[in-house]
């Protein structure tokens, strides 16, 4: 029973960590894409 509980907790923690990393990566990528779009708009408007 204890081994199963440990395995379940390990899997749960792994899933939470993966979700957390995915959220951070998504935020970083979203921020970079937004910054790129704003930068391009600014460059085009300056031309």
C-alpha cells in the first residue's frame, strides 16, 4: 500500500511540476511574441 501511495504522490508531483513549467514557458513565449509584434509595428510606423 505504501509503495502505491508513494508512486501516486510521485506521479502527482511530476504532473504539477510539468504543468508549472509549461505555464512558465507559455508566458515567456507569449511575452516574446507580443514584444516582437509591438516592435514590428513600431518599426513599420517609423518607416
